C-alpha cells in the first residue's frame, strides 16, 4: 500500500472502536467526521428537526450503518438509560443553554471511567461580543442565535472540571481547525475521567 494511502487509512481509523456521543449534534457534520475516523458515534439533539437533517445528510454523504446513529433525546435521557461513552463531545452548545451547571454535570455523567470530555464554546470577552454584533449587522444567522450573556469563560468551566483548555481557530481555506494559544473568542476544553474506584 502506498505511504499516502496508508497514512489516510490510519487517519480515518484513529478513533477505531471508541464509543462517542455528540451532544447537541445539530445537522451531524461533526458526528459524521467522527464516524469516518472509526468511532461508533451517537449524535443526539433536543431539536427533532436537527435529527431529521442529520439523518438525511448522513444518507447523502454515505456515512452510517452501524458506525453512526442519531436519536432525538437529551443528555438526561441517556443518563436515565445508564449510558456512558468513551468520549463525550459537546461542540458549540453551552452558549445556548439556560443552566450551564446542570448541563456540564450531565455531560460528565455520560463519560465512562477513563473516558474524555471535549467541549468547544464561545468565551465571554469583549472581542467575542463582536461576533454577536457582526451576526446582527450582516444577518449571517437569525437574530437571537447567540446571546453574549450565555458565553462561558474558561475559568467558569474549570470550577466544575479538572481540565485543560486550548484556543481553536478555523482556517476556511483548508477547511481545518487548529489549536492556538489565544482563548479570547472560542476555545476547546478537555477533561478526563479517572478510572472507577
């Protein structure tokens, strides 16, 4: 097998056999990428229409089968079912919830022993307020999509979790996210659950 092809195959299977839940999966774009990387992914969303969009997108992109499933449920529903996952992902959701403390606690309950939690969210800074202003002026998304008052400072999350954070920047020219030392607009938080006692 040529080296480039082997590297591509290896990259696709980096998450081989891990169980991942994408909480607040929206249209399923992140869930699909995680499934392409070899994970067993469950995308959940409280909005029924988002699940319909995600399922349709998965059909069109050819991702699915046993590696990707969607459910119209909440994190609390999965907790009631006693579900846990190797990795819990919550991307660009916390800035929309009304009870941050409850949501973070629910996310941690879904993490299996030795599992990991990844959160991406918007920082509550003067610079990030520009995003809300730009959305209103440019009409990029419907009014009210983002409420700056719900943006979350990293230190607020670290009060609940033992974690490390990284800034994240998106490069639209190469369609990639990459870590940066700047947390002033958005950031990625990682938390790891220790093995059960």
